[in-house]
């Protein structure tokens, strides 16, 4: 008989082995790692199993997962029965169960392990998706039920953990709405036990620690969302905070009502890992709104195949402004009856084009433009080693943004700073 006081929000989790996957996400100090470690110990005392504990970097395991398991074993008074061996790092149980530890930075060592029936991926968002799939292949046993436990603090929605266990918009795959998990706290679906926790669920935390987390709201909202709320989201500064999505019919009706719409088409070229992206858009010069209502987005297409798929542009005669880095491709389309010309490119054009797009008061995108939404809704700036924004580099390569750049070539959006500068000059002349 083992008696141990635990946090109430984790009581059901400790003894629930009904699913293959158990995905725990939460804020800092929520005690998810502690309860996973306790759950493992209880299970391996009950059944003879081999469990594998994994982090991305092997050297980080000694002071995290191994130390935590060792602490719990001592706290339970089982240190004379369960042996914690430092070299090689291993925990051995009296019934023959054992816990072994590996790092994904040394993948060759994974090939030698056999009969693993439980795997714990600590900080799973740091592990690459290919590593996750490799570990799935190592999870096998001739008779025992298999389990994989994944724990993480929430990161960007671009991370594979979010795409695999919640939503992958690019591949039109939906598993669970993360907002539903935040509300219900635990959900079982698709052979996965989902568990959400925050510092409020850890009754053993000092109040001062929670106060520190609360203070993040004032000076680091991104970290506050992750550490205090335990929510997935957008990490970093959004490039286009004015970007919004609207039903297609509403977008088309708004365009129809414009007194003097400016229609534009832009195209970015791609083939293997990048994409051919074409965007149809309309500018409302009065309100300084940009409407995006149609997209084409494909890769691994030869020019003749793409030309066949977009032949409607030959019929409409619409001018396509395209990437000037591909003069041969532009010439091909021209020779095949397309009205296409190269958009200007120059030193610093990426930054200038980005600033131009940012000047729109609103960017309203049709909900039918799935790839545009995926790329631009949560697009953020890259940062340098000093944590400063790089104004012309982004967290992904947004092909639809490039198409918008080219489509807006030679169109200028009013700069709010310009009237201010004129006003200052007028005042200086009067003086």
C-alpha cells in the first residue's frame, strides 16, 4: 500500500491507461511532469514493463526526468527496492521492470532498444516530428498494451504537436479544438487522453510563484499565455495584425459595393518545396482596405501543367504581376497567351513591400483562401540573437505574401506618417 498526496486535477489521470496516447499540455508549475513520473512508477511496480523516457537532448535528462523520478522514489520510501543507476542512466524495479533514458540527439542508440511498452516524451514540442514517428516505431511489445505519454508547455500553433493532436489547416485535418480542452480540462477522443493544467492546479505551489506568473501579463504577453494560461497561440510579433477572415459571400458583396475598386493579381513561383501561389485581390483606396478573394496554391507542377490549370487568366486577360527573379518563366507564360509582367525587385524590396502591405487598415480574406489564411493569419517576424525583430524575415516562407507583394507592385498605400511630415514642414515654414 502506497499513500501519496496528489493534486486533485491529476487523480483520474494517474490511473487512466485506457488510451494509447496521453497528451498533457499546461502552464509553468502545473505539476504535469511530477504526476507523469508518479504514474510511471506506480504502473511499473504493478506490471513488469520497460519504459523509455525521451528528451530532445540527452544531457538534459539527468537534471530533469531522472532527478524527478529519483525524488519521488525517495519520497515514497522505496529507495531500498527501486534502484536508480546513474551510469548508464536507468531505474530498476524489484519485479524486473525498468526505465531507460535516451536523447533524440543520439538517434543511433534508439535502434538497440526492444520490447518498449511505454514511452514518455518530455517537452515533446522540442522533439522533431520525424523523431516522434521514429519513436512510434520503437513502441512495440508482443503482449502488453502500448502507451505513449507526451508532455509540453504550449508553443506556437505551427509546432507539430498542435498540428498532430489538434488542427492541421494545411492538410485540412481536424482532431480537437484546443479551446474546448481549455474549457473542459480533460477530454478522451481518438484513442488520446487530453489533459490541460495551469499553476492553479498545483496546490503545493507558493503564492509568490503564481504572482510572478501573473506579472508576465504586463510585460510579456506571449510568455503569459504560455506560462500562466497554458494556451497554444502565436509566439512573437505578428506581421499583419490587421488580417481577418470573413465568409466568402460577404467579401464578394463588399467588393461589389466598392465605388472605385482596384483589382490586382500577383504570382510567386515555386516547384519542389516552395509553391506556385497566385492571389486575386481588390484594393479599396478610400478606406485603405485590401480584400483577398481567390487563391491558387500548388507545388511540383511544371509550367505547362500550371498554365493549363490557370488558363482562365488567358480568357479574362487579367494582368498578372509576377516574381522578376524568374524571367524565363514569365516569358513562357507570355508566349502562351498570358498577360504577365515582372514586378520590380531591388535591394530592400522585401522590407518595402512588407511595409506597404502593413499600411492597409484592414486585410480581409475570404474563408475560401485556406492557404493564405494559414500563412498570413499567424505570420510572425524572425528575431536575431539579441531578440530583436528582423523586419523582412518571417517564421515561415509565406508564398501568398510574396504573391501579394508582386500584385501590389506600383500601387502605393497611403503612409500615415506622410501627412504628419507635411504638417511639420508647414509649421516650420510659418515660423
